[in-house]
């Protein structure tokens, strides 16, 4: 049921956001490498430092960029990179601005305002055909601009991905493989700069229940009040004090992961440790207040989207309505929708043996192999 799904997701996000806030007084520099030994590298983008990792042959003809989801980072792809590199792919994983070990400028400060991807765009509130949890269709107005004017939005992340492909990947075009909410950044990049993106593979889409277009009208004031409370009130911070522990977060992560054995101490560490960095709490609370921006169905039907799209998703995902995912096949850009049995919202990490072969097959399809 959609209400239960939204409530569970909000609870998980609230716990993670508090962990970020409770721990962010400590500055933590990036480790030299991922848990598997992949070196952490940094790229200077618009005056900010962006962490990324790379594996595979430097002269490979095929390039893949892995894009993480909400509140996580490049290390969420640590279990996928070796298999793709062994297949002859030049594979990159990136921390989006504000996430992982990338820079986290104040969401509302001058530095962030100068690099905001919403700058110069004609953004309004278009009326768009969206999906429903039952697989149906509805029409809604989709507000595009971040309600607080923050730079942490899909247009900024789209521009970051495009310039990363140009300046770091240095390939004619790259394949984007995106988990959850990262898929919106990837799709927006494909719409903005189609010459740079060869195709998009979505690993469990996120339909953004916190977006105003996804909320029932009576709930919108309540949602806004909760967002403001989390963002501004010290009472909200104290409310979660007892939850800011690794055991509690480990238990929370067992909601999106169907196989609880895959929620390891290593996973908890790679997701939580970057939230120790200065500025992380502001980004997290700001993201929880981002009730606008593009939505998946909006981008999939955008006439500027010319690239093939594959979608795979874990059938045990508690946050993603299965009928709404299957209904994505109605869009001409979507070539395949592939269900994955007995995995949840992050199948690339929970069961890489299921997802890696699909990524390889998609890349081969794009390169005519």
C-alpha cells in the first residue's frame, strides 16, 4: 500500500538524515581506496572536489558511469566494478555533489548558487503524464525548481555527469547505469546532452513520493511542515538521538534489502562514514525538502530522449510499486523492463551476480556486439 510505503521510506530517510546531522561535526577525509582496494581519485569541478573511482582498460572502447542513489555514494557500486572491468569495460563510479566524499557547499550559499544547474533554465510547472501504483496513468503539474533554491537538484547533477564524461571519461559517449533516484540525474543528463550518453540502464527506479506531484493534496502541508521541522528544529535532531547508531542503521537497511545477510558491517560503514564529513547534515536535510524537479515518466517521454533505456528492478523492493515499474514499457524509449526475483531496492549490491550480466548485455547491445 502506497501510504505504508511512503511511511517506511520516510522513516528510513529520517534515521539516515539524523545520523548525518548527529555525526557531521567531525571532518573525515576520504580513505585512499574503497574496501576492495580501488583508489579514490578527485576531479575539480566548478571549484569543487568530486570523488570518483575507475577500473578497466584505459584504452577501452566501452565506457560506463555508475550513478548512486539517495544518501549513498560511489562505494555502493564496489561489488560491480571488478566484473565490468574484467569484461573490458572502462568503468567509473562517481560521488554526486553533496554526497560521499565530494564537496558539500552550503545549499543556499553563494558558492552553491553560482554552480546551480537550475541557472539559465526556463523551468516552470509543466503538466505531465505520470504513472500510478496500479500501473495506470494520471496527469499532474510537476514543479521543476527546488523550493528552497538549493543547488542540490537534478539539473546540477545532470551537468556534473555531462562534464564528467567530457573531462574525465573522455569517451565519445558513455553508458549511464543508475540506481534509484540517481536514475533521474542520468535521464536528465541524456536529455540535456544526448551526444554524451549512449544509453541508460535504470536499476530500480525511484518515483519520489516526497515530490508535490506525488503527494495527495491534503498531505502536502503536513509533509512541508515535517520537512521544515527536520531542517530547522533542534527538537527534531534530539528526537532521533537514540537512533544514531550503527546497529540501528543496519536494521533500517534491512528494509530495502530483501536478503538481510547482504547488510554487512562493510555496507553500513561505506554508507555512513561519508556522512561524518562537514556539511553532510545540511545536504541531507535539504534533500528531504526537495519536493520538486523532474520525475521518471516525465523524462522517459521527453522527445529529446533519444537513447535506449533498460529497466531492471527487484521484485521484493518495498518502496517501488511493481505495476508502475512494469508500466514503463509504454514509453518508446524503454526497450526492456526486467524483474529480478528475491531482491530489493538495491539489487546491484544485494545480488551483483544478477545485475552485472544485464549491464554487460546492455553495453554490448549499445556497441553492436
